[in-house]
């Protein structure tokens, strides 16, 4: 009986704590991440459709140092645009 | 007898720490020696290699903590939060340095040109796969960090959330390992 009572006493604060803990923020954080990954995939496929589309996707990444350039040092290319759009989808 | 036990305990602690430090040092030299390679891109290569290996080591350690989270046993959340923050920062460095070395990969007469001319499948499948999945561990770990800080110690009452954090860590580790091995294969094939 004493044991039963003490279990109940212990479970009360847990139940109260559980009731005030909302799942929303964790779900939002996880889903936004998946949207970012999904954007990465979609933008990659769009960039493969034509040169013009690749240039369009690339243009979103011009803010990243090294996104454009030629020669031995190279550049990140349209991958910078895909990263930017994925970041935007993730953050928004 | 108690003195004997104490000595054994100290010896084990000393050996464990020595083993961990030796393993870390030797593993880091795998990429650290890139700094002395005869190439103009040794800095990018060394930095990306060191951050990738560190991220993998930290990620592997965190999988041990992840199983404790998934099983629901007692865990020191305070320490876990800071280990995860460290791993997230290292993963960000790995992604940023990855972008830096990727520039040379795509550069004139760089590894991409050589691979496409000789073994195109390694670029068309392996690199195309690697460049995307290598971006996954950082945000996965950041979400785990967010959940741990947002819910703070109250998360103990939510087993489903602690399990979610554990799964996020395991996923981050999986993508880290895949990206690391793919990167290593490509670097072996044609160095920058």
C-alpha cells in the first residue's frame, strides 16, 4: 500500500510536466529539416533540366564566396544555389 | 586489498585515456598530413579532412549516448547538450570546408575532370550522392540540439522526445559515415 502510494506521488509531477510539454516545437523543427532536404533534391533535378534553369538555381547562391569563378581554383557552381534554397526552405 | 583495487582502477583509467588520445592523434594524422602534401590546395584538404574525421569521431561517440536515450536509461543531459553543440559546430566546419575543397574539385584539370575522363561513374554516382548527403549531419544535429535546449531537463518526462533525439543522432552518424567513406574513396582516386 505504502509502495503504491509512493508510486502515485512520484507519477503526479511527471504527469503535470508531461501535460505542459508540447510536441509542436520538436515536430516543427524536424519537419522543417525534411523540407530543406526535399528542396535540395528538387532544386538539383530542376537544375538538370536545362542550362537556363541551372543558371537560375545558381543565381540564388551568388552570395556565397567562391560560388562563381573559373580556372584551377574552380567554384562551387550551382550547388551554392541549391544550398541557399535548401537553407531558405529549412529556415522559413 | 582496497589499495590493490584502487591501483587497478587508476591503471585502467590511464590506459583508456592513453588509448583514446593515441587513436585520435593517429586518426587525425590521416588528414593532418595533407597540410604537407605537394599541392596548392593543402590547406583546404587538411582542414576538410581534420573536420571530417573529428565529426565522425564525435558522431560515433554520440551514438553511444543515443542508445542510452533510446533505451530510456538515466542520462546526463547537461553533458549531452554540450557534446552535441560541439559536434554540431564541427559538422558545420566540415560542410563549409567541404564547399571550399569542392571548388578545386570542380576546377580546371581538377579531380572532377580526371574522374569524368577515366572513371565517370565515380563522379556521376558517388560524388553526386556524397555532395548532398554530406550536408545532412549538421542540420540533423542542430535539430537535436534545439530539442535538448528547448525542453531542457523536462525532456526526461517525454520518452518519445528523447528517442527522437537518439534517432536524429544515429541518422547524423549514418550520413557522416557514408559521406566520409565516399570522400575518402574520391580523394584516393584523385587528390586535389
